[in-house]
C-alpha cells in the first residue's frame, strides 16, 4: 500500500486536500481554483466548503461577486496537522 492510499484510509481525500491546498496557497483562493487543483467538481467543492464553514474551519469573504476563502485559526491548525501526517506517511 502506498502513502497516498494509507492517507486516504484515514482521511477523505478531497476535504483533506482542500484544507491543505488552502494552507499552502499563495494569494487569494476561490472555490473554482481549488476545484481545479484537486480535480473535483465545483459543486462538490462548494458543498465541502460549506460544511467546513459550519465547522469553523474556513471563512468566506465576499468581494463583489467573488468569494475569497481563508482558513480560520482552527482551520489552519487542522490543515497543518493533516499536512504533517501526510508527510509522515
């Protein structure tokens, strides 16, 4: 079993990659750019992000028609731990 398979055993791949992608992003991040980066549909990404917002992991900041995504303090900590676990595996 390779590292990615082991990681996916413990974590759902798409939500984990969304958090890690937000943590490692440089500049403004949008749902559409995240969807492309993790090879996922826009609608699925939005659903996951809405759940993460309810859990207090991310924040949507509306700028005109765009919604910029940022991690909360808790979200940043969770993403950092997930990234460390991924690197250990």
